């Protein structure tokens, strides 16, 4: 991947409940809260036709357009829909053994007597979670007029590929915004030691998910995963920064979907300057991002 510029990132706050310190992540229901969009006045409202009727999302979209139109050269605004995969087999195992024992022993195993969690699949609950978000997107597109993603990126791990397909297949999308997902190796979970984060061979993933575009640079076998070393938060943040620089350098889309993992999304939020906001399985958080070229 060739990057001509690096970027500095910040979250433009004041548009979503998730931006606010008073919003508790554990209790927040993005589905009942219109993705978390705050109903507020925007500077772009001044250009609206008198008497027009727009949804809060349509008004927000117009505000994002204004921000970009008025931005100085080298500044880019995007809205990122960050989605966590539905419940996977490994999530059930961690709950079964407890996080401390999971981290101490079980995460490094390939499974137990009842299940395997090497690059695990979704559970029935995980499938239902993704289907619930699919139904929510149908409502948002038709009623709330939430802008559909212009581009879809996904982690290469099986549970995310499943989640993305279940979430976005069958939606009434604009003709110029079809669901054509791209797999990004760097969007994967914190890497190493935990076998649930060891990727399946590329050929098997391409066979199981033929509608995805896989990066040519992705190797057949998972050469990034280590059985003995796990990424630190600092290492994960550096990797996620490279991913974001790639997206912001090469993708002109304003509204972008990224389907990933708890740890990777925590890293994305750190790099973007967002407050900590942990997602439950199947959760989604939108973030309005300001990126400035050449910032380091």
C-alpha cells in the first residue's frame, strides 16, 4: 500500500449522543436512539428552503456537506459507521470461563470439548443480532433517510464477514451505493496468542464469501498472527492509523462502513480522538471525523 500523505484525526463532537460524556455505553441503545444522532440546529439550516421538511439525518448530511465545502485544502470530513460483529463462539466461551481464565489459558487453545473457536463463526444469537441491525438499516434508509454507506470495509475474520453480509444484504440501497464490500487485513482484531483472532486461509474465505473483494496483498496463510506475542494497544493503534490513512488517502467516499471487532473499534476511537465507547456484540457507532493531511 502506497501512502502519499499521513493524516491527523479528530472527532467532531456535538452531533451524536455517543460523543457526550454523560452517555453510558453499557446502557445505550443505538437502535431506539436513531443511531445516536442528536436533534440540533446546524449552520447549514440557514440555506434551507422555507417550509421544507427534512429528517434529522437529512439535515445532518447537509451539514457534513457544508463542512467539507468550507474546509481548507487538505482537510477531509467523513462519517464512519463502526460496527462490531455479532456474538461469536469465542464470546460464549469467554463468558463460560470468565475473562480472567479466558485470558490466562483458554484464549490460546483452539477450543474445548464442546466447540472450536479458531476464526470462529457467529452463534445463533450473533446471527439474530446482525439481522436486527439489517432490519434497523431498512427502517433508517426508508424513514429516517440515514445516508447509506458509499463504501464498505470489513475485517478478514469470519465472524465479521458473516456480520457484514447479514447486515447489508437485501437493503434497498441507492443505485450508486451498492453493497460491494472490501476486506481490509489491517481492520482485524488485536492480533496474536488468541486463536479466535487467527485468520482462515484466504482461499477458503474467498470461497465462502464470493461477494467480497479481497486485497491482492493478503497472503494465503495468516502470516501476521503469532502464537507467542500479542499486539499491545500502542502497536494496534499504529496499525489502525495505517488503515485509516489508506482509507482517507484513496477513498473519496464521505459515508463509510467498517465492520470490525471490540478491540479494533476501541483502537479506531482512540486514533480518531473519540471518547472511549465500548460496543456490545452487534453494536454500531457513527463518528464524524475531521482529517488533516500532512499532520504526521
